C-alpha cells in the first residue's frame, strides 16, 4: 500500500520508511509530496530545505535521497527512485529550474 506524505506532521504514519531531519522548524513542503511504494527508504533533509512543487516517489526499496543545504534552499524536483538507489544533493547545489530524474 502506498504512503503519501504531504506535510511533516504526517511522517508519524510511516512504518517501514523514514524521513530524517535535524529540525523541522524551517523545513517546508509547499505543494509537494513524498510517495513511498516500497520499504526501507530514507529521505534526509537539511533543516532549511524548502521543497516547492516537488514530488518524490520511491517505487522500490532500500533507497536514499539526501538533500543538504542548497544555495537558495529552494528545491523543485520530480524524482523517482527505484531499488537500491542513492541520490545526494550536497551544499553548494542550486536549482534555478525544476529538475526531473529517474534513478534505477
């Protein structure tokens, strides 16, 4: 069964997947969602991350998405991760247009 997270207050519904943050005070999910279809998937977010018009979908299991503090903190992407994927956006990355990617 799919689990859809549209706000960080909903992350308590996660059973076999994880959203990890240092602090949730500044993190924003604006018109965004994270969809878990597999298990043992992780999303790590820096404390200032702003996900805007973003959809992150985990179609498989055992994948990790790590978003560190970006230059403008605003992240706009459509990401699909399958089994055993690892994606990392480290400090210094910037997004000036929406990013679309699939990671197999």
